[in-house]
């Protein structure tokens, strides 16, 4: 690598270019932090508004709501949290494949640690979760992960497959939301056209931003990605169905699918953790507002527990690796010091 010299110490040209492009304080300007701060404030406000609306709907139904919350057995809640954790791990494996296809050589363990951090941030906001995941991976492996544009585009194949599955089951929303019968067919056609278009772009463009679509380039990569996303979605559907049935809502598997579709559709909105309760009420409010709100709340709680478990593993693993590295460094320094003592001549 070419290097420019400053005194006796070589400085890589790339580092000089980055240093010149950054502001004097190293890039941590108020303007770079303000969008995230505004997003958090907007999410907090949206959460308060949504919770207030749900509280208004539950007025006079407090006893029913409490009874529905207490009706769910601990083992069901534990299984629901495990299912959410399984879906997060499966999606992380899909993301690992997309990062590798985009040219990254990051170890799977490091990718999963970054995904664990992002999963906790996703509880607050889907966009914040993506940013946290990419930022954590860039900090952990700046030399071996793809560039930021490709990293952002690496989310597209997963989201495209998830959206296609949602379109295939959009008929579950026709009754609860009073949608026209032809709308699911339009959605399916649009999503399959989008998938074919993305596959064509992935094959024809193989640099820059488009590297993030590389997972769609060949049949094997597409098949693996689809299989992982299907497993992720099945785990979420099973979690929805278990929780809704546990609180006394006579929900079918199709109802659980509809709640999942609406939850994912509402996740970009700044309503934070209240998205689960809002989705449950929208789809199954006719089955009883108190029970469906309780089910949505328990979906949120078990989701947070699953995300916390994943994030706790990520932080613990990071600390463990750091401790091992420090111990090996001290051991190597001790061996080097001992060899220097043995090799030095005796002074008489």
C-alpha cells in the first residue's frame, strides 16, 4: 500500500483521505447525531400516543385485560421468547450470507455479535436496528466487512424475500382490514417482479452499492436465503399463535400470519415497542379488545426478552474474546521477557 510520510512514521494514503474528509472533531458533529436524536424523540412521542389510544380503548375493561395477561402460562411465555430468539438467530445467519456474498470475510461469530446489538435496537425502531447492526459490524471488523453502501444494500435481499412472503399471505388481511379481493394478487405480482428485477441487477452489476445484492445472483444463494427467511417467519408465526391462544383469543394460524404482516408493516412507524399491541388490536379487535391488547403486550414483552438474550450473549462473547486476547498477550509478553533473560549475558 502506498503511504505518505509525516516525520518518521508512515501514514496510509487512505487514512489521510478519510482524515481530510472528516471535520476537525473526528466526525462526531451535532448534525450527525441530531437525526438519531430526533428519531428517538419521535419514537417516544409515537409510543406515548399509541399507548394512550390503547388505554382509551381499554377504558372499563381493566379486569378483563388483567385476567387475559395472567392467563398465559410461564412455559408459553418462555417458549415464545425462545421462538423469537430463534427467529433472530436465523435472520442473522441470512444476513451473514448476504454480507459474505457482498465480499465480506467477517467471521460468523462477529456477524452474530453485531446482529445481537442490532436486535436490541430494533425493539425501539427498525431503522435504528439496521444502523446499530451495521455500525457494530463496522467497528468490530473494519478491514473485512464490505463498505457501508454495500452493507446497507445487503439488507435488501432479506427484506425482499420477507415482503414476497407477506404478499403471498396478504389474503389473511382481506377480512380483518376490509381490503379489496384483487389487492393480494397485485401485491404478489409486484413483489415477484421486484425479485426478478433485483436478481437481474445482481447479475449485471457487481461493484459498489450493488454488491449488497450478490446473495440473489445464483440459485444456491437464493435458495439458502429463502429457506432461512422461511424458518424465521415460521418461528414468528408460531410465537404469535401461542401467545394469542394463551390469552384466550380464538386465533387461527392465518390470524397469527395477519398479525405478523401488520406488525412488520407498522414497524417503520415511530411507535416503538407498542407496535405488537397495535397490530393485534387492528387484526383481532373484534375477538375482544382486552384479550387482544394483552396478547399484543405479551408479544412485545417476549420479543424484548428474546432480543435482550441475544444482545446479552453478544456483549458477553465480546468481553470473553477481549479477556482471552489480553491473557494471550500477557502470556506472550511473559515468554518474551523470559527468553530475553535467558539470552542476555551474565554480568560478573
